[in-house]
C-alpha cells in the first residue's frame, strides 16, 4: 500500500437499478463519472461503465449464482484499501444497495475502518421488475401492502429467516428475489401453509433488459410454466391479486 497519500478517499455505494441504463439515477451517474475506482457487479447496468473517466480502475467483483465469485470479505478489503490510497471508490451494484444487496455490510466494514462512506439509492428490481411487467405492487381496493423476501433457500430450509407462515396468510403482494432454483418448493411451501393455489402469480426474468421475459400463471401452475419457458436468473416472482391486473402499455 502507498504510504505517501495523506488524504483518505471515500466509498460511494451506488444503486444502478435493474439493468437498463435509463434507470440509473442522475446522482449515481455523477458518482460514476467522478470515480477513480469502480467495483461492479454483473447485475449493475454495465453499459454505464462507458461513462467513467479515462484512467479509471474498473474491477469486476461480479457474483454469478454458482459461478465466479469474489468473497464479500475480499470486496470489503478492496473498498477499504483503495479508499485508503485517497481514491473515490464507487461500489456499483444492481438495483438498490440495501435491498438484499449486502450494501449495509460494505457500509459497516468501511465505517469500522474509518472510511467516509455514503449511499446513492437505486431503483430496486423488486419494484421495477413487476412494474415493467405491468404489475403494480399495490392497487387501491385490491392490495395495500407488499413484502419482498429472499428465496435463496426454500421455506423449509433452516437458513431461511422468512416467516413463510405469515406470508401465506397475508393479503399483500409477495415479491421473491433469488428464488428461481427453489420456485417449486417455494410455491408448494406457500400453499401447504394456506395460500390459495389459484392466487395469480408471475415470474419476471431479466426485467428492464432487452430480453425480458414474463410468465404468468397461478401459484399452483407457475413452477411448471417457468420450467417450460426455461426461465433463468436474474428473475423474480410476484404473487398476489395485483398480478391479474396485467397493465399493458397504451399508445
Ligand atoms: C442479490 S439480489 C440483489 C437485488 C438488488 N439489490 C435489487 O434491489 O434489485 C439479486 C436478485 O435480484 C433480482 N433481480 C435483479 N435484477 C433483476 C432483473 N433485471 N430482472 C429480474 N430480477 C432481477 C433477482 O431475483 C436476483 O436473483
């Protein structure tokens, strides 16, 4: 590490939105343009990296499910090390950094190391994904609340801290991220806990990207329909009466 840099840099957590560069905020774009170093994930809108300045250091710390990964401790160490060299470091993430995105872990690691850190919120796929598929998460007279949960493990897995019993009884919309691999057990787990199998449900894959896919069905039918459509991550599942609204673009 250099020892001749007297000033500490900073870390900025930037939420990049679900993938379409148009959904990056103006503040996020400004931070990218001013960055000395950018650590980016694969779900961030990578086309926006073109906006970085000449000489910027771009570091791919992408986490592909079951693929190449950079350990979270190594990412934290990189953020701290580059900031200690006096650099402005942007941590460029998909969606919003604090929605199932480990941004808060990175914040705490930097704060503990005495590194100035701030966050620029992003448009979460949890909201934008359903919306771009014509599904509002709330609709007056139908649903007044929604839950966003992780499906990285199924309802009966000991590592799941989600209250699946409460979700199955809820009248609100349910949005499940990271749940493609466990979709059958998630749907079965919800119906076995009391959710009506006829509840409208949809899976939205690659939302906001040119190859966005939407599959609609019910909680009972969605796993087979998603399998038949060969749905691959990134994808999210939406369950609830609002799915039946199916708002289509007009004009
Ligand atoms: C680790 S979580 C990060 C979520 C992110 N922080 C956010 O706010 O969107 C990754 C999951 O988000 C969802 N996701 C992210 N981008 C998506 C996209 N463009 N289309 C559909 N789902 C997406 C998928 O469920 C994916 O497995």
